[in-house]
C-alpha cells in the first residue's frame, strides 16, 4: 500500500461520522431537514404523502382507522390495484419502452423486460390463473427461485386479487407443505429446477415431495421449464407446463381488479419463537404506499435509475425492494439469479459496470464475504455509476461499513443501514441519505412518522448509551395487519409485552435489542427472542430443535446462534443421544440431514455437539445464553445458578477440541 493509501485507511478507521456527499445531496429526493418534525406534527395525515405516490381507483376517506387497535386500518375506503400501480400506469404515462426488469441468469444469459413487455406477460399469466379457476382471495403459493416468472406470477396474482404466498426456493419440501397447509392454498406455481454454480438443481422432485405432505386437495400446479433438456421430468395429472398454458392466452388482457386498500396483497411466512412459522399478512394500500415511499425517500429511487437489490424475492426484502416499491416508482429493477462468486468473485461488480447500476442494496453478510475475497475484485470494474448503497438484514459492523463505503462507494455514496422486518413491510430505522449524518454501525434515527424508541423491560426510555428493547409506539401504513387466521397469536407475539389494553395504548414489540445515543441514533443489537439471524436469514431455533429431535437416536436438543465471521451468526446444535445410540459421526450426519429435510440448507448446523446433559437452571430451563457463549468462544460468566455446572466444562472442552 502507498503511504497515501495507508493514511487514508488510518483516517477512515478513526472516523465515526460521515456527512452525505454534496454531489448526492444536490440531487436527493428528500432534502428537507424539517421532515421529521413535519411528520410528527401532522401525524397520521403525513402518510398521505405516501398514498399520493399511488394511483387510486377510489379515493380513501380515512388515513388511519384505529377504532379496533391493534387491528389498525390504513387508507380506508380507498381502492386500488397493485399490478396497475406497478405496470399499467407507467405504460400509460409514456414509459412503455423503459426497462422494468433486467434479469441476469447464472449461466450468463439475460432477459430484459420493458414495462410494456412485463405488462403483457403479467396479463397473460393473470388470464391463465383465472382459467384455472383462481378467484379473488384464493391464496396462490409460489415456490420459485430468482427467475422472471416469479415477479410475473406475483403481479399476475395481484392483478386478479389473489394473494400470493412466496416460499423461498431454498426451503425444504416440508417447509413448502407446512406453508401450503397453513394458508389452505390450492394452487402452486413452481419450476423444474434452476442453476447453482453451473449445476442444474432439481426443484420439481422437492416440490412433489412437498405436495405429498399437503393435507387438502391441490387443484393445479404450474411448472416453469427453466432447465430444458438439463432435467428430464414428468408432470402429474394436475400439473401443467407454464409455456403451454400461457400460449392459449397470448395477447389476452385482464382488467386489474379494484382491491380495497385493506384487502390482502400477500402472505409471507417467517420464523418466530415457536416451531410453527407465522403467516404475516400484508395489505394492498398501506403496504404499497409504504414501500413506494421508503423506496423514494431512503433508496432515493427515481424512474430513470437502474436499481439493484441483491436479495432473493423469496424473502421480504425482495418483495418490498425488488418488486413492489421499485416498480411502483417505475424504475429499472435488476434481478440476478445466481451466487456472487460464480463464475468469479467479481460477478456482482461486473453486473454493476455493465448495467451502470445507480443504487445497490445488499446484506452485511455479503459485504463481509466481499471483504474476505479482497478489494482487487471491485477494483477490476468501473463502479462510478453508483450513487447510493444500502444494507439490510442484520447489524453491520463498522469495519464492514467502511470497507463498503470505500471500496464499493469510492467515498462518494451515502450508505443507508436500514432496520426493518418481515412484519414491518418496509424500512423503519435508517438515516435519510440526503439529510442525516451517517454513523457506521448505527442504523440511525427512526424514519419520519415512525415512533420507534429504545426502552427498558418496564417500558421506560433508556438513557443514551444504555441497552434496551426497540418498541414502536404508533402504527404505520406498511405494518402487518395480523397473522393469517391467528389474531390471538398476533396480539401475543407483538403487542402483549408493552401495551396497556385498559387505556387502549398499543405498543409494537419487534423483539430486537438496541441502544440509543445522544443524537437519537439507534444501534440494533440483535434479536431477544429465540430467533437467530444466519447470513441475514431469520431462523427459529425451535424449528431447528424440533427437526433435530425428530431424528432417531436423539433424545433432546438445544439450538443456539454462535458468532460467525461471515454469516453473522451460525447454527450450533447441542444434542443428547438416546440410550443405546453412540454419539458418532453417523448420528451427527443424520441430525444435519434432519435439519436440511425440515428447513433447508440455510439452516445447516455449523456443528453438532453431543453431550450427556444440557446445562439447565434449577427450575429446569436450558441456559441458552451459556450455550451461545460457548459457541461464540466467549468468556463464560457465572454458572452457579446451574443445576449441573459440570456439563458446561464438558461441552466447552469439546468445542475446543474441534
Ligand atoms: O433482528 C433484526 C434483523 O432482522 C430481523 C428481521 O428479519 P426479517 O423479518 O427476516 O427481515 C429481514 C429484512 C428486513 C430484525 O428483527 N435486522 C434487519 N435489518 C437490520 C437488522 N438488524 C440490524 N440492522 C439492520 N439494518
């Protein structure tokens, strides 16, 4: 490194606050520094600004109806269609030939869809779904990887008022069955397979295995042929080839159905404290207004931008910030099928250069991997088109933030570290890139109109520097409306902790720990429930535990997250073998298989440690905190409250041996 380079590194290392670059501020979508106060003073009417970004078939009469809190309703009386807002209106406004989706396949092939072409595909698939009998409010499950037919299917569902439930393609057959059962979903769109690092992966066998576990009759399954001759497969009687079906509806148009603002747009299953995934319900008006507004204000998206969010559409980030938010704003959204290091570790930077990407949004786990691979990969490419960078999904450590800032953004792009959740629908805590100073490692202040605080266990606001829990004291348009078919669990999971039912004061509890500084910047410390965050993916430890305990020969298990350099957290399993079974490699292998079968490769344990006992308190509770410390290699605290302190040494010794 040159002396100049070394000086620069040293300066960056010490710098704790960064101002938005002047060149960015000059063109930013939001530059009014009074916006936080303005939203506070005009709350909840301030949210009309978000609703104004949409085209409504019927104007709403009330911004917020809190008559049946916490079952809040937004923009009531209003009617709209999400697919019309993401497609037709842009075509009508003269953007028919502008690119809507730029898709890049892993093997290097590309597909480009203008708004007009995407609308045509959506119309044809909407007609196809209708012909199969899909009606308004029928839940359609989409079990698909990052292929263009996924957003097409989502928007086709939205067009006919059928809520979609996207199941991440990396999830297992069991996970598909659980979600279809829970949503009573009778229709499925899937594909034969897809490519990963050049190999053709079989997805249809996994689909069929999942379908075997669906308890009700599945009317129709539509199968996209992604692999062509690379995978031979046959279709069952109720299964149809996507292209064959759609061919009958070529050129067909379907009038977008006017949906009530509060009608369900989609369901998204996510992990919680118990083994059963939660079906988060999002609605049409509030969700779309909120994702459009945050896309504009935080990601600074404009119609003529090329914007790229590298998440998978199978998670909420992809729903909100690959599909709905960006397309509602009429921008060009890039969609990449593959992995960041295939065929080479500069794949993403090659795409940024080729497509002249303006805005790039990714997860800290990816940034930590880029750091590990080295700056020579981004340096091979011209990244000067970039204007803004974003991160989401897990806390970003200051070192990774600074690396991203320097080596990807060339110190000329603001970074937005956006904290939010499947349940919140869109971003909640982040700096506004044209206004706020950035502090690496801290997400920033709550967005305008978002009443997020950090409080003690009893609900008092913490003082600066102290740790506490995040709460959100006022509702917002993008919030979940309930858990599908389970209002009671909705209340228990999110509202019970801090609300006062008697005074009708409702406080949302996201189950994250945090601290706050003197400027009101919030640093997220991580989940405080039994959820772990592996590579930005949210996994329930209970789900993994029940998968392990389901394995023959395992009597009891505890699953915790341990620190991991790239993944943030990794899955550690502590298991007690049943009498008569050896704690050997075969049992370990079967425990891992159990997790892969019930959840999928994202939940693959880093290690399975066998132990004759689990550390328990005198009241019989497993000391998870202690197991986390062991997995993370931390100093162990006081173990005197344990019923069986000797097991801790045994387990810790095993970890050291590995
Ligand atoms: O713990 C927080 C973490 O991810 C959780 C939400 O996970 P999920 O519903 O899968 O949504 C992920 C994408 C929005 C949160 O409870 N999280 C998300 N963003 C951040 C974060 N933790 C720290 N900083 C963030 N920017």
